[in-house]
């Protein structure tokens, strides 16, 4: 939930800007938008507010089906790191008991302050939802009493009038008509079985007819359903005053739209009489209409005043006004549509999982190898085409790749030409690094061995965020999210990938089915080679995530492959826990491979 909430809060700013712009457009172009279309703009607000809760892969599939994937990708933002990671202390350990054939270096991400702050705001958000929901329930609990007190009208003359009004409005649904001594103004209630409720006191025929027409217009426009949706969004966005302001305006627009619906059916000489009916119900509602579930013909004095002024100056919409209204609606709709790439990236809380569907899969229990770690292990037998997976759930869970991403950083740099395979040396700029081995010039082999972050960050900066996005998208590298910033998106930030995806990507590289040229893949294979003995080659890369104060422990990766005379085996191990490191993941991997007879470390 915490990743979703982080991005959900971040999306607040984009949503607020769009809401403010909608309010300004509605105010500035009020005379150029018809009453009904002012209310229809609220449907766009609904869509805007629901975007953060829609799985981001839905938009990926939608954009792909519409042929707009590349266009949407160009709109995605690349702001500061979502996780607000900062360099703290470094850590280096030798791999496999310190034999020195690979070093495990990592920078710690200090997330303690934002972590505690995030949890505080998360609980505050939940508490706010509960309080707002309680207030809404309290202000609407009398609806239950009203429902119990309703008596269906049996008077034939009144029912005949109601039937005629339904025909005039064009409502074919089975809507009931009743009265209640608890109702002071006509209202409509019932989400699934709507009923128009009239006051028990006797109304004039004129007031009764106008009240029926108005309430049936609410039924025609599905206003009860829309009102429930408004209250749901107000509850979820209780902290955003612009949401409440937009919906307050929308409720007034709803009543104006119903008034316009009725006035269009009445002769102009009856408009004054309809206005008198409204005045009869002025200020009869003691509760706040903003949190009321049931639309009513009455309202507060300011609302009735605006509606009376609207009725007094009402004229039927001209063809030109309808055209202008539609144009404004389409323009704002396009504006909202443009926010999908931004908000779906910021609020992507559902892209943290890869749903694996394999035909030849063997699930095993390797828990004894992991001891105190929570971990997963994925092995793919290239010749047999079979997956062996321990801990399916974690193997499908996307997490930060940490330094394992550097494999693809190097490949992209080679492919674009930022890095020349014949001369991969890069000069150290003199900035003191947390590890002594980083304070010198490096080539690709040594940078990969010592996991020199500045070497790969420098290459990424030269490639540029668009170049990185282009290749990672073509690779289908995890969630393809680079919003964490060009220096840190792979280190406890926005980019996530699952162990199964790590194996699938390495498989594509090994089979030369990737987007990279074979010569560049061969260069990387040489760099990743860790040992060769008796015709058995082990290649791989570790990744370590050291986190201060954010979770129960740290994280470790070891991904790679073993080439033997009997075949090729591609693997990925991920662990988390207090002492989790890439080196620990490597030791676990070698133990499992040894037990399976794939690789003997002795």
C-alpha cells in the first residue's frame, strides 16, 4: 500500500492544477456553455479522479491497442526520485567467502525520515476517510427513517399526473411515488429502486406537477448515482479543497440543469410559476446539501437565489451555444486525457507485479537454503525449456533492481555508441566516493566488478532519459518507470522488476533475441564472466539494497547463468532481511545450484 499511497499523494498536485483550470474555464466561459454541459463537465472530473486507482497496465494496453504507446511514453514525466532516496553509508563485502572474484558494493538509501512521514500521512488519510464517512452517514441517517415512513400514494388523480409527467420527461423505469411526514420538500431517494417522495402536507396541483417534473428529471439524468460517486470521491480526496469546491459547483449545476430540463418543456409564461414553486421550498432543508445522498427540489437561500435568477433570464439553448458547449467539453476532455501518462505514472500502485503464465514450470520448496531471509529463486533450463521456481509470489513481485540494472545500462551505452567496446575506460572526476576502489579510473570490466555507480550514472546521463526509456520499453524491463530521476531510478526508486522477468531478459540476451547487437552482447558476456572451470562457465551480477529505517531489512540480488556441457541454466535470486546483501544472495544461489548438480563451487 505504501508505494501506491506515495504516488497517490504525488498525483494530488497534477489533479489540483487540472481541477483549478476546469473551474477557471467554467467561470470564464460560463455564458458560452449551456447549463446542461456545465453539469456534464463533472463527468470529466470523475474520470480525472479515478485515474490514480486504475492499474497502469490498463493504460499501457489501451495505448497499445490505439497505436499511441510511443506518444504516451513521450509524455511521461521524469521528476525527482519518488522514494526521495539519498546516499548514506557504503558497504562492501567479498563474494563467496572473500575469494575476490566479485565485489559486492552498494550505496545505502536513507529512507527513514520520509518513511516515517509517509506512514504518518497514510494513517492520517485513513483516519480522515473514516471521519468523513462517519459525518456523511450521520447527515444521511434520517434517510433510513424517511424510507420507513414513506407511504405509497394511491390517489388515482395524483398517480395519473405522475404517469403523465413520466411520459413528458421520457422516463420508462418503474419509479414509485410516495409521501412522508418527515419530508419538507420533494425529493428522490433509492439508488436501485428510486422513489419520488412528496411532503405529507397538501400541495397545490401546480407545485405537485412541477415537483414531479423536477424529481423525474433527476431520475432521467441518473443524478442519485452521480451524487453517490461524488460523495465517494469527496471521501477519498477529503484533504483536497478543490475537489469539494468542484463538487459544490457541480451540485448547483445539477439543479440548474434539472430546472432547464423542466423549463424546456413548459411554455415561457409558466416559467414564473415554476420559480414560485422553488420559492415555496426555500430554506426548508436543515442539513448540509453538500453531503446529502438524495437530490431535492429545495435548497439553501443562496442556491435558490441563483436558480431564480437563472429561471428569470432563461432562454432555450441556441444551436450555436450547443456547438460551443460541445467544443469546450471536448477541449477539457482532451486536457484530462493528456493527464493519463502523468497521473498513471505518479499513481501507479498496481504495476508492482508480473503475472507469470508458464507451461513448463516446476514449483519447489527451497526454504532451508534461505534460512532467515525471505527469498525467491528462479531457474530456467534453456535446453529443456523448463522453469524451476521457489516462492512463486515473491518471484512475480517487482522490486528495485539495484545494481543488476547496470547490465542493461552498459548494453544501452554500447548500442548507442556512448561506450566504445574497444576502449571502455572512463576518467574519475576527482569527486571522493564512499569506496576507495571507486576513486580511480575504470573500464567496463572493473566498473562491473566493483559495481562503480558513478561510471554507469555517467553513461546514463550521456544516453539521456529518452534513450533509456526507449530501450527499456523495447526490452519490457519490469515496469519501465524512470520517474525516479536519471541517477537513481534503479536504486530503491521507481524502476521495478521481478525475478522471473530478470530470467526472461537474460534468456533473450543469451539467445541473441534481444534488441541489442550480438557484438555488444558478446562484450557484456565477457564482462559478466565470474569463473570458468572444467568447461563450466558461471556469469552473473549482484545487486544490494541497503535501506536505513524503511523496512525490516535490506535486499540482495544475484542474477546470471551457468553454461555447461549439458546445457545452459539461467537464474535469478532475490532475498530480503536484516543482513540481506548481493553476496548473501550469491552464496544461496551457489548452494542451490550445487544441490541441483548444475554448478559446483568447490
